C-alpha cells in the first residue's frame, strides 16, 4: 500500500514583485522543462502532498563519494546524504581509482564500484556505461546522471522503464583541455542531452538560456547548494606555515581552463604583497604539462597543498584573506560558492556564470586582461581591509539566502516523485 504524506518546504524570501514559492530563486511556479510531467501536487504552494514511499535512487557519472574534489562529487554527496536522511535508498556508482572498491557504504549511501578505462578521454563515459548496465537490472525508481557527456548512455535504464535525469553542468566543450574531436563529441552529447534522458536540468540560468537558444529545449533549473560551517585556524594552517587572514587562496583543478596562471602572474607582479602568501589548493590528472607551467611561475611565497578535503579544506577556506576564482569554464563553481558561504571576499573572472553565482556579492576581473587585469584588483584589496570585510558580509548573506542544500534536495524530490507518478500512471493505463 502506498501512503501519502505532507512535507513542508524550506522557506526563503522572494524578490520584491515575485510571489516566490518558498524555495528562493530556483522555482517560480512550474519551471521550464516541467511540461508533460504530472502535477499531482501543487509546486506553487509552500505545503504539498506527495507519494510517501521511500524512493530507490541511483547517482551515476561522478568519480564517487566520499568527495575528494569536483563539483558533481560534492553534489552527489550533499544530495545523497540528505536523501538518506529523508528515508530514501541511495546508491552511488564510484570509480575504483578514486574510491576504495572495498568500501560499500558511506553515510548511509550504498557504494557500487564499477570498472572503467583509465584514459583522459574515456574514463568518464566508460565508467558511466558500465554503471548504467548494472543499473538496468537493479530495482531503482530513478537514475540521476551528471555531466552532459554522459547523455549517450543515459537512455540505458529507460529500457527497463526507469526514468533518468541528467544534470548537464556547464558547456564542457569550452574547456581548453579538450582537443577538437573531443569537443565535437561533447557538442553532440550536449544536443542528445535534450532527448535521451527523461529530463535534463542545469544549475545555471546562463546554461539554461543557452539550451533554449541553441536547441529550443526548455531544460529545468535546480540551483547548487552550499552550507559549510567555518573552522578556526588549527593544524592544517600550522602544517603549511600559514597564518589566518595572511594568504590569498585558489581552490580547484590545475588545468588550462581554470587559468591558475592568471593568479600566479598577478601575484608575482604585486608591488606590495602586504605579507600575504599565495595558496594553491588542488591538483589534476592528465595535465602534467600545464602543472609544470604553473609551478614554473610560482614565487617562493607560493604554497601548493595538493588536494585537501574534510576539516583541512574548511580550515584553509575559512581563514583566507581573499579567495580567487580564475576559471573560465562554464557552470556553477562549488568552490566559489563555498568560499562565499564561509564569509570570504571573493574575486572571480568575469564569465557570465561566475557573475551569476556571485550575484553582485563579489568582485570580478577581465579574463581578457589575464594577470594584469587581476593584479590591480588584488592590490586594491590588500590595501583596503574594510572593503574586504564589506564583501565578506555580502558574500555570506547572498549564499545563505539563495543556495540551500535542503531546498535543492526538495526540488530534486519534487522532480523524482513526479517522474515516478508519471511512470505509475502509464503502467495503470496499460493494464
């Protein structure tokens, strides 16, 4: 027997002139991409009725959890643990060279280790293919995929009438690491993302607009989340010889499209570093040449920590003087959001996606001017601590208002239940 239950949505203040619906900027009534889905409950109210039985949900296309790095890995972990807390059964497919294949459970999520071909161009797709074959024979209610490049295999669970959802992320073909054949494949996968999965979605309004203009496809928008508790200075800062508020921080993969060289060039040319060190937190696979270029640009005051997770990550981000996001790759950058959530003054390259994420609560520099464009902004902030404090406050308030993982989880559940309801209705008609 299937029960129904009433759930109360998290609340947020709607912009003036917009009635809102209790979930901040993400949902304003029925969203684009919802057309054709059953509306068995009202998404425009603050309280709604939904099927109460727990769902069996599979997450595919990431490196897996626990998170080491990567936005989709963080999304899988944050979304997965909240789904588990709400009583749902969550399975995450993991890559063996990132997650210990002997680990079968993490924070209530089931972990499945699937094979892959360890190659820069084949790793993601082959792992997701094998994961999809496994998922085809499992009793999942919904399969959630990440990355547009995985669209070519997102239809596989649908052979067993399992609805699939694909979060396309950004416009991956813009990444400089891909050669022309790979970019052509990604453009094809992007187009197929509008038809092969049951539903496609993105966490960026900029990307949503692109899909509408390029493919006339109304894909859904569900924002990213960011709720991170700050951590006082401790053993991690001590390990790297750092002092609170005495370093500039970058977090991310050290790959060409993240333009870490902008920051290194800007920092090395500062006329007065004000005693600030530069900390580069991150690493990369398959980018040895660029990594060597970055290290060659570093000054003696530069600290490379490699990947840092857990409390070490929170400690380093919580105690920075400035956080700099130099990436030009599209989509929402989780590190940027989390830096803002932890009350950092942030400076980001002026891409449309970064400006959307900051919402006026951060500073930007012209990517066309590279290091020279960033340098003047850094120099001003190093000499103006009161301005830094102002932007700290703005950044924290912006993220608290607009990026809640609990609200994000409710939006995914809205979609999952509607897909399951539609699937059940079709089965009933066939009977």
